[in-house]
C-alpha cells in the first residue's frame, strides 16, 4: 500500500494574451480563468494510479487562498481521496517557503499516523516557472528526489522512475521509498472528472492548515514578457497566376523537388 501526496497550484489559464501586474511581479489574472499546470495534471493522474494499484490513498494539497479549493475539488473529482488547503497568500511565498509549508504538513500527518511514501509535484508551475519546490522539499524531508518524471511504478518499498534524457533517450531510476518526484507532462494522459466524481467531491471535507512560519518571499525582482515576434505576410499573387510562385516557394522550403 502506497500513500501519495500530490501538490498542485492554482494558476491563471494562459490560453490567451498574457499581461503582468503593475509591479511586474505576477501575471495579471483579473480577466483570466484559473487551472493547474499541465505538469500537475499528470502528477495528479500518477498519484491516482499509484493509489489504485497499491490499495493506498491519494491526497491533494495546495497553498493559496480559499479560491484554490476549486482546484482541490477538481482533483477530488478525478479520484483523489483527501485534500489539504494551506491557506495563505501564494504571492508572498517563495519556493523555499512553499517547500517548508508542505514539509510541515507531511510531518504533521506523519505524527498523526498518516505517512506518505511518495510526494509528487509538477516539475514547475506555469505562472512562475521556479523549478525549485520539489528539490527543496526533498532536502527538508531528507528523501531522494528525481525531477522530470514521465512515468513511475511502485513495487514494494521501491519505485521505478522513468523520464526523458537530454539526448532524447529514456532515463531510468530505481529509488527507495519514501521519495519526492517532480512530474513533467507527456508521460500519461490526464483523465477528466465524471459527473458522479464531481458530486462525490463536493461531500469531501477539505482540511485547512495555517502556515507556521513567516514567509521570506520569492526574492523575485520582476517578471518580463518576451518581445512579440514580428510577423510578415507576402502576397504571391492572385488566382491561377500565383501557381508558379507557389511552386517556387515549395521548392525553396524543400517540400517538393
């Protein structure tokens, strides 16, 4: 039996045009919907699979305002069995602060009789891209960590972890439990919540926790939007007269020879 804690973050849905707040410290989400990062969608899916395959539990955790309960309930509708909200201003918490808050919850649950064999996180959040929380958490909990995980399989007190290598191959790690893993999208297909799942999720109580330490902050100077890429349109001609120019272009691009 493997109990899994999967950590998610409420982030702006960045499907449209992105703008920053006036102080350039965050994405302006005043006119955006909210979701979780694609990496975390896959982390939730892996947590649910491990819990089902081993007869364990999948607990979902987030740090943020009460609005983030929306994302917790979505994970519950997918198949997570419990949820924890560390209620705080997420903007005031840097990666070290978030890792410390998660570690506090892991230790408190362990003292109460619930231990986690795996702690899963997304490789990075889509709004800040810090890439730090998982590694910092592993140090605080004194557990091994693997980043960029695509798939995993638990067997007894060990976990087989697979991810993509920089040269395009597959990296394979055999890791002792308990462990911390950060998940990249692409290894599994996240499921969609069912209507019965959503109804069940509404009845599950969300544990609320208050952080025990004052956050040091993100240490961020500012965010910067990349410059807009210029676009250029070339009119090759009109009607049948453009056929020759189209063929020339396709040959230039190597599409036809």
